[in-house]
C-alpha cells in the first residue's frame, strides 16, 4: 500500500519535531556546560542523541514505505534559562507536545486505514510515556532541591550516571 500524502506529510513534520527536540536539548546541554553542571549536561546529551534516533526511525520508516523524505527548517532553540528546574520544566513541556503530535499522527493513520503506520507508532506511544516520566522525575527532584547548592550538586552527580538506553 502506497503511503498517503497526508501521512507522509505528517511523518516529515514528526522528523522535524524530533530534530528540533534534539537541537533544543543540545542548547540545554550548552546552558548546563556553561554553569558547570556536568551531570545535567551529560543527561541532555543523551536525550539529544535519543531524539536523533527517533528522527532516524521515522526517516527509515518513510523510506521503507517508498515515501519522500523532505527535511524542514529548524528554528533557533531556546538558550536563556532561569535555573536547572526551568530547563527541565521546558523539556517536560516539549515532550508533552511531542506526545500530542504522535497521538494525532496515530489518529490520522487510523483514519487513513494505514495499519503499518499504526503499528510502527505503537513503539513511540510507549516511548513517550518513558520520556515524560524521566523529565517529570527530574522536575520533581529539582523542586525538592530548591536553591540549595549542595542538593543541586547531588542531583547533578546522579544525572551523570544516566546510561544510554
Ligand atoms: Mg522523541
């Protein structure tokens, strides 16, 4: 079954969104590097790599379906943040938008009776639960830490231990 124009367009938009997320997380890593939070910077670099892998998953899928990959422009990512908590709150917000986008892509694929795309997206729906969970955990811990440098440094050290999936 040839992929429909609407599904193809939505997958290209999703590739853009995943790469824009990677770009945003790289900018967040730069903020943490600048402020000597090496662990949070490491966490964001892993996140950046995951987003690139997500983009490549959609890229390969579209190619496998004999679709046309059309990369879109990326906007300048945010660069000024108030605190580590602000960064992670923005990353949680971003992941919630990604989740909503994947859910609407799923609904589109159902409407078009594109069962292969529905099946491919099941992985992403599960993945987004994890993405939101890991960002939310950091937000909750950073709220507990407040402005205490000692607590922030402990969380930074903990973030340094995050492993690639
Ligand atoms: Mg993603």
